[in-house]
């Protein structure tokens, strides 16, 4: 029995990564882990179903959720998975129409009205930070208060919808209980990164800040906004200790964009790891203007082996255009400093940005090859709902994909001066040029510490290589196969609840 079941909906690695599916990264659903921790603490029996990580079909996920006999099902989704969330929710309603379904997460927060309009199956949506909202929402479902008195909701009003006042941000993140890892089935066993992305197993993901004050125009920040808030160093160290002691975690992935924002706090975290001889290895994400030599040296000593930077493009004009707030000199300096400290670098770049020319993309790829980022990640630009750039993106090109295509591997935006095919090819070529270099392969192999990882690595090499040789002709077939897999257990038709467009692909 669980009054509330929180669900990460079914999503195949093909839907998420396309032909790079063998490099899929299984990360625990961090939002749901936070929500479950607070609802449980408040005495609400809570279960989590991570259908994505467990590779469940819709039918299996529905069955699993229903086995807890919930009165409320809360689903999370990014833009890519919102139609999957709706498909899943329809199955729940078909089985028991009295179950209430709430939707939350980055997509609903970015496009509340349009989402509720497209998917009548969701009873209510939670916009923004979810911990207080979910508690108050459960009180409303129990009849102890009105829905209108809960901030941060989008509610239905006949055919239409309306919002309650915005949810205020939590002042102190330290009041949040530790994430409810114990509610995840097979944690940490199934939560593994791609073969070249970890030093040791088992791995767990953490984040230490919420919100980002930078204003990159392509970035989706509708959940936590622009004010940065921190978990204290003590809180972070306590979480790390807990993961090590309870789950034998040996490596951490810090996923927040701004772990190094406060130098003092970063120092205290690193020093704590060193002092307590935690023997943990880790990676994190940062901005090139938020690191210095001293921090990097200390990070290395504390077990950090890779830092990812959002570098986006090598053209100063484009960096300015997307309001990145950095420049090539800062990029060079940060990459050099990081290498000097003995830490690997990963650079995130984008292909197909509005106004990006073919020459500028070529310049970016050359820069990445020359400046020796150890790991090169390039994704296709996506005009995510709710981002500043999405508001006037049509002026720079054509939007050709819908929400379910927004995985950063499919062309959904064609900038003026390009065709979709040219962009797709340039994107594939960029990856090929980096990954086919003996230097890259050798450096990845140097990272691999187990037979399992080696097998995974070879498998990814073969499938990706296959794609590069035979092109993207298989894509449509793969999309169909991915859908078939999710419906593999004789799913019946869910008529009215989802968008007609969605039903086409879903049946
Ligand atoms: C870590 C991370 C990942 C991890 C996995 C995260 C995970 N398993 O939880 C990895 C690397 C695998 C990943 C993959 C992808 N990611 Co990502 N990721 C992030 C990142 C950096 C942090 C997410 C996080 O953990 N936040 C912490 C938790 C606590 O926040 P939360 O999930 O939003 O949940 C809170 C609220 O939303 C709310 N809530 C959430 N669900 C629900 C449900 C209910 C019922 C209620 C009431 C409330 C509620 O309450 C929670 C607590 O306050 C964010 C950027 C960011 N700063 O948020 C991008 C971000 C979420 N990712 C994004 C994208 C696009 C993707 C990918 C599609 C492509 C890609 N590779 O980037 C895939 C899709 C993966 C998937 N299945 O969801 C975008 C989403 C934009 C969008 N509109 O779709 C973001 C916002 C980055 C960005 N700025 O553009 N990602
Ligand atoms: S891309 Fe990174 S630095 Fe820029 S606004 Fe988003 S989170 Fe902040």
C-alpha cells in the first residue's frame, strides 16, 4: 500500500539517445527522490516506480504502480518524455478512474497551459520547486484544504485551466531530508553511467545547489529559476557519507551546474572529503569562469577526476549571441588549469544554434579537437519551451520537431542557411571526427576499469560505427521499434485521454 506513487515514465534509451543509445546514462530520478523523502517524512506512504531505469513497458509500469494501490500518482517529465507520461497516466486512468494524476518536473514548469491542454489525462500540474507543493497538494487530495490554497499549481476549470499564485522558493535547502534512495528498486546496481564515464562502481548522483544566475538564452530554468541557493557543505558531506556507508558508493556525479559557485563552500566540501579519508572519486559540472588553480588542485586531491564545462561554441560572436557570459580566453585558461591539476575535461557544445553558420560549426569542432578536451559532447540545439530563445526562434530558422523529438539528437530546428540533412550530417561528422581519433579511443580505454565496462564500450563503438557507415536510414525503423518495445505487452487502446497525434504513434 502506498497512498502516493511517484513515477518516472517509461522511456527507451533509443528515444533518449537515438543511435548513441549504448552510451545511455542511467541516473536516479533526483526530483522524485526529494519528493518521496518529504512526503514520507510527513507520514504519507510513498513508493517510487522508475520505469525508465528499469526498462519497463507501459503495461509493466502501470501494473507496478497499481500494485501499490495508490490514491494519487505523481509523474515527472522533461519535454522529451511528457507524451510518455501522458500515455502512462492514461493507462492508470483506464484501470481505475478514481486515481488522481499529478504531473510535475521541468516540462510542466516550462509549458503548463499547453501541456494541460494537450493532455487532459493530467488532473493537476505542479509548477516549479515541488517539495512544499506536493505536501500541500496531498492535503488537498485528502480534503483537508482547498486546491486553490496551494501555491504553484495549474488547475482545471471546465475546459480551461488557471494557475494558483507562484510557488515561493525554499529559503534553506538544508531543511530537506536526504533523498529517499532506499525507495528505489535495485539502487545503486542499475544506475550506471556509460562505460567511458566512470572510474569506479557503484556510482550515485547528487546535486548541491539549485538555480543559476547566468542568463544563457537557450537554457531551461523554469523549475529553480535564476537565484542560486546552496546546500551547506555539512549537508553535502553528510549525504556523501550516507551514500558511502549505506550503499557502498565509490563514485559520485555532481550534476548541478554551479557546484563551484561559492569557492568557500567548495573548499569546505573538498577538505571534508580529504580529512575524513572518504576515498571517493567524483566528477562535476562547472563554468569556465568559476574555477581557479587552487580549487582545482584541492578538487583533485579530494578525488575529482573530471569536470564538464558548457562551452557551447568557439565563435565569440555566438557566445555573445547566446549570452554565455564567457569568452575563448577564459575557456582556454580553464581547460589548461584543469589539465594542469590532473583533472580530465569534458566540453559540451551545440550544433545548429540560431545564426550559427557552417563555418562557425567547423570552427567549433576544430577548436575542440585542438584544445584537447578529453571528452567532447556535442548536441543539437533545441528550442525548449520556456527558454528565452524559444520566444523568437522562428526569426532564425524553422522549428520542425515536436516535444517528443526534443532529445538533442534529432534535428528539431533548422537555422537559416542549412538543410536538416546538412545539419544532421555535420553533427554526426563532428562526433565521428572526435571519437574516431586514436587519441580519443586510447584515452577512453585508459578510463575503463572492468571487463563489463570494456564490453559495454566495444558494443557502443560497434553500434555507433555502424550508424556512421550506414547513415541514419534506420532511424524511422528504430523509432517504431522503440514504441513497440514500450507497448510490448499487448497494450490496449487508450482513446480520449491523450492527444490524437500521440495516439498515432502509440498504437
Ligand atoms: C541531472 C540532469 C540530468 C541527468 C538525469 C537526471 C535525473 N535522472 O533526475 C541526465 C544526465 C541523465 C539527464 C538527461 C537528460 N536531460 Co537533464 N538535467 C539534469 C539537470 C542538470 C539536473 C536535474 C535535477 O536533478 N534536478 C534536481 C531535481 C530535484 O529537480 P527536478 O527533477 O526538476 O524536480 C523538482 C521539480 O521539478 C518538482 N517535480 C518534479 N517532478 C514532479 C512531479 C510531481 C508530481 C510534483 C508535484 C513535482 C515534481 O519537484 C522536484 C523537487 O523540487 C537539469 C538542469 C536543472 N538544473 O534542473 C537538466 C535538465 C532537466 N535536463 C534536460 C534535458 C533536455 C535532458 C535530456 C532530454 C537530454 C540531455 N541529455 O540533456 C535527457 C532526458 C533524461 C530524462 N529521462 O529525463 C533539460 C530539460 C529541459 C526540458 N524542458 O526538457 C534540463 C532542465 C537542462 C536544461 N537547462 O536545459 N539530465
Ligand atoms: S546553461 Fe548553465 S550557466 Fe547557462 S543559464 Fe543554464 S545552467 Fe546557467
